[in-house]
C-alpha cells in the first residue's frame, strides 16, 4: 500500500479481518462489523463574510452502537473523505470497547480549510452542520467531540444550536465543551495523559527507564503538545524533537515545553524556535530516540519508512498513524507499538466521564478524573499486552482481539447475528 493508494477504511477493514481470523469470528458477525450501520451525508450552505454563500460537504458515520450510543469527534479538514470518517468511526468502536466504556463508535467531518475561515464563518459552518446532523445526535444516540481542528468553542456553538433545535439544554449531546458549559475537568489533556499512562506501563513491561529517555513528537496540537508537557512533568522525558504541519525542530539537549509553546502561540508554528535545528516531518520519524509519538495525521509510518524508524516504543496518539505493512515491520524489528485506539483512548474516556457528569449535573474534581482515567487506561493496557503475548501477535492485533470480542459479544447477545 503506497501513500498514493492509501485508503484508511480498507486498512481498518483489513485490521478487523486479521482479528476475525484469530478469533474465528462467526462470518455474519464479522461481515456486520466490517461496515458502518448508518451514515449521513450533508450539504451545508454557509454565508461568508464577503456576502457570498459557499457550499460545504460533511458526514456523520455511526459505525456500531451495540455496546451503547455512538461516540466520536468531528474533524474540519480539507483532506476529509467519507472513507476516512468511516475508518475513524470503526476505530472509535474498538476504542470504546478496549477501555470498556458503554459506548459505540461514530465520527463526523466537514471538508473545509478551517485556517482560511474567520471566526464568524466557522461559527456559521458549525451551526449549519448541527442543523443537518442534529436529528441523529443526542445523549442516548450519538455524542460528538472535538478532533482535528475543532475546539471547545466549536463544541459550545454546536451544543447551543442543538439546544435551539430541541427547545432545552442537553449538555451531554456533545463533549469537549468549555468548563463553563458543562465541560469536564481534565478533558483538555486527557488524550495525552491516557497515552502517558500507557507509556509508563509499557516501560514497566520492557523494564525500561523513562527518566532522561529521549522522545520525538510529530504534531503539536492538543495531543502532541500535552504529550510534551506531561512526558516531561510525569517521567522526566527528554523531548528532543517536535513538529507541526509546517515542519520540525530538533535539539539534542531537549526542548523546553513552556518556551516552545509560547513560540508556537506567537508565530503560529514550532519552526524557527531559537536554538533548534530545522528537520522535516519525515526525518523526525527516523530519529534515534527511545520514544516516538506520532500525534498528527494517519499514514505517517508506512512500508516506505518503517524499517528506518528506530524508536523502542511508539506511542500512537494520532489515529491510524501506522499502516498494517508497517506494523509487521515494526513488530519484526522488536519495536513496541502502543496502538492508537488503546493509546489515545484517554480523550474518549474523559468524554464519557463528561457525559456521566452532565447526566447527573454533578461535577468531579480534576484529581478524581485523573484517578479514574488512570485506572481505565492501566487495565486496558494490560488486557491488550496480555492478549498480544498470549496469541503471539503484535499489540495492535492484541487490541483488536480484546475490543472485537467485546463488540461481537454485544452483537450476539442482541440477536443481530
Ligand atoms: P489538533 O488539530 O489540535 O493538532 C493537529 C496537529 O498536527 C497540529 O499541530 C498540526 O500542525 C499538525 N499537523 C497537521 N498536519 C501535519 C503533518 N502533515 N505533519 C506534521 N504535523 C501535522 O489535533 P489533535 O486533537 O491534537 O489530533 C491529533 C491526532 O490525535 C489526530 O490523529 C486525532 O484524530 C488524534 N486524537 C486526538 C484526540 C483529542 O482528544 N484531541 C483524541 C484521540 C485521537
């Protein structure tokens, strides 16, 4: 599978097929789990600041709700395709199952370049999306959240539009909201924090010291920048390289989180950070570091570069950063991959906590959120690690075995297949 032909949904289906073979899944259950149960394609007219109307296209995919309401983020990206949204919705299904929260999988997206839109245009686009998709959303049906280039402010607009449609507030219809509007303490850094708990457990499994260990991070948004902060704070990692869509920076003595963040806030990018050397996103992946954290987009590690990846542990905060071919290459080389839908499940876990708090209208302190997140992530990590060891397969397949088994059980018990 070269970069040009990359289809994330085909990749997600192939990953499921591998798990189905090991689990000897009933053929009807297997076929059912290969496809989204339903999807909505929407066309969105939006008034632009210059008085013209532009037409945008978007999707909401509800992959499988056998274990509970669908759950999954909304992405604003020019490269969005329905197959990408389907793949992400499938991965959400496995993600909720692997951390054992009572939710199914969904995903949404709008094809747009959010950086070229004003705040007013973004608000009108967000509200237009909810006017179309709102009819299939709700606390008991499908609950979106932020993802690539969507923010707590966008969640607030979407929640508000939905409240107008219903005639009452339903905070729990969307998560990742600002604290003042029913958000949860601890949601901001939850994805990176969950990944860091997995990294801590992986280091235990490998008998590896994290203090002073080198790390490189691709992507410096919510997931990547908090991984930098928490990796240093919790374990004393030495983060030697980080990058964003404009390129990367490298300093073998380590990069200071507060200074790099301030530089990015001021200039819009990590590049040209004083005292660092410029590197490309491709070179960053091949650095001789102990920990590599892909935290940007899918298909970063593929058959073209996997054999040049030198990190001992790969912490997949991004969704779908490694192709199946690359998985096998990394496994054969002895790299330890913490697979995406386990590694980045901290976000959806705290989103689930947010839904629970919204339903009870009673809010937890941040330390309670951290403690409950840590418990969920740690037990999910060992379930996956043990399944991979037991079946002598790579960790991603181990994660699929745990997750698919749980979803298949719910499908069977409901009598769907
Ligand atoms: P974000 O929008 O906050 O940040 C994305 C970052 O990636 C930005 O720094 C951007 O510059 C960078 N980027 C974009 N294209 C790039 C490229 N080609 N090379 C290098 N960097 C590039 O998004 P996020 O929320 O941090 O999400 C990042 C990844 O983590 C995505 O795959 C997302 O699906 C996944 N994820 C995020 C969450 C969450 O709670 N935020 C949860 C689960 C998974």
